[in-house]
C-alpha cells in the first residue's frame, strides 16, 4: 500500500505541491509565486505557461525535500483558482493569450449588453449565476472576439478551453500527445456555461455566448481517475481528483452534511454552505453552485458568497502603498490603535461581488479625519474582511432558512488573531479554526484518495478534522451594530462610481 497522497494547489498568486499521509498530516510542501499582470485598470492576467512551469517545479521540489518518488504516491489531486480562463492550441499547447484571471473586469460591457435583455439574472435558472465579469464564459467569448485569428481556429476545432485545472490536467497527462481534456463539475459550474440540473454544457448558453462546443472539456466527477501523469517526476501516478479551490476547502473542512459552512480567507473570501442534493435558488445575492460529486455518488450543491478582495487588500497595502513590508505586519500595525478611528475601507477594486453584484462599484475609504493614521487604515483593511463576511452570512441564512451556530474558517488570513476575534465579534458567532489549516490542498488530496481507495470513506475523513482554536464573541451589541451600520453606509458610497 502506497503511503502518501499528493495535491497540486494552483492559486491566484502562487502554486503549491503538498504531500499528505493517511492521517492528513503534511509530509512535504513546496510553493512558488507567479507574476500578476495588470495591462490596464481592471485587467488582470496570468502567464499560463509560467503557472505550468511553477507547477512542475514545486512537484519536483516537494518530492525532493522528503526524498520521495512517484512510487510513493497513490494519486494526485488538483485544486485551482476558479474562473481564470485559458485558451490554447491543441497541437502545440501554446496559449493564444495570457490567462484572464477571475478578478478581471474587461467584459463589463458584455455584462451590460446581455443584462439589457432579460436583466442580470437572465441565466440564473440554468446556471445558478448572475451575469458578472467574474465567470469564465464571457472571458472566453472576449478572447474569441478580440485575439486575432482565434474565432476561425476555434470553429475549426483547433483550440481548447479550460480553467486552470483543465490546462494542468491536459499537460500533466501528455499535452499534445494524448493529454486528457477534462474538468470536474465544480469548475464547470463556474463557467456560466454548465446546466446545473443536467451537469452538461447548456446549448442555450453556448449559442448566446457564441462558443463552439468542441472547445470545451469533458465534464467529469470531482473524484475519479482521469489519466496517468507523464511528467517524469510523477510518471504513472493517477491524476484522480479535481475541485475548484473553494469547493476543495469545503471538502477539506469535511462539510459533508447539509447546512455545514466554511469560510476561506485568501485573495478573496468565499463562504460555502453544503445544501446536499437540493439545489437552492438564491434571492439574496448568493450563487447556486456545485459543491462536489464524488465518483458515482449523486452531486451535492452549495450556496456560495463570493467576496473579491480580502487578502488582496493586505497585499495592496504592502505593494501599492508600501505601508507594510510583509503581509504579516498588518496585524501589528492594526494593534497599534485601539479601534478603526472611524475609518472604513470598501475594497471594490473589481466591483462588488456577493451580495451586491455591482460591476460599477469601486474602492472607497470613508470616514477620514486628521486623527486617522496608518494604524487605523490597517485596522480598516482587516475589518473590511469581517464586515463583508457578515453580509454574506446574513444572506446565506435568509436563503437557506438555516441559522449558523458557528463558522469554520481556513486560508492564509486565519493566523491573524485580531481579524478572527473581530470576525467572531461582528458575527456574534463562534469562529473555529481546524488543526489542519491547508484545507484547500487537503480537499484535493481527499478527492484523489477516495478515487483510488487510499481513504475508505467520508467517516475516515471526518475523523481527521479537529479544532485548533475557537474565538468567542465579546463585543457589546450596541458597539457591534454601530460598527456594522457605519460599514453599510460606507458600502453605499462605492456604488455606481463608474459611469454606465
């Protein structure tokens, strides 16, 4: 019996390779960042070939750190930044352009065009999603309309499309020489091209967005063997799990029962509630999406609240303003003041996602006086994450009819005690951090491990989950509601900043 399971965690800012043992303990990890490309305001791109190189590098480095070989791995799972759109030549593997990142807003005019006939929720019944710059479908349409020669090549069947998961699997399983062109139901559900009921590409959506079906990958479950790796370092290892990053965190947090919820604090914040086999339409600004599909088991659905900018706001404070040297410095700076000094930061850099879905919103700092200093700004940056998460929690409770007792949290920001305590205070709920905090990579490892019987079932996975720390709310109700009311006022100041 092989001793380990691998996971590729391809995120917005970096790529990691992690190896877990049967108890979900981390055996090895390697990580590398990739370039963030901003050609114009609102445009965000990645070099897909750089991401592929980083993936190969971290696999090699991760194995080398512990002296592991391909023969030590039972399988590898993949989790990825969702909605980021890649189009490449099926014969050469060369992308026709940089990948368009999920944060990219260049299709705002297309959103307005399609919404002008039927409204922003025109395609919600089929896809569970409002019209937004967020999803892959309109990004793919933009490439076909704006990159010279791509429309003819696509119509001739020469181009392939995928989110990052698809691009990685295709290359890892042979690329131009027999690479598997597949995706899983979770990533497919983020394209705005998948019919949530049939779990297949929706012909009406393809016609509306003018997308040739031949470009699209085959839609598979989240946990099955898609093919064997051909990369020398992992040659022959089954690629056996795919989950979009937020669904992977849901699985990594073992939220397998309807009503269980997790919030991941990364570049953005993503709060998902498992709704089981029931597809719950949202009336309060959330997304209806696929949670996971494990092999032949029925698909499970989720409600999701997507927040575009949380951890990225800390990076902005570091990189654009130079107020801190490294991201971890933000907590110390925020603790240098007693409160936010009346300062609120609404980070609508890519518009507002859940629960507002306002493409024309832009970032706003409100409440400035001469009393305010960089400590207050740092505190406002952290508090923005917690305020936005409360807005999503309230929407989720209304949509689902379920009142949250506690919130399971994961992601890079959950090591920030000040933020987590403020989250508990503003929510008036307990916030629980698990012992194993790398839940996104762990979810991909779980999906792959289930596919090859490395793990026996969901009960074994649940047994691995344990609480590392719990934050209990301490704030007085008057203080909590006053802060939240001021936040809501600041949010309205960001609305309609960009002219139609």
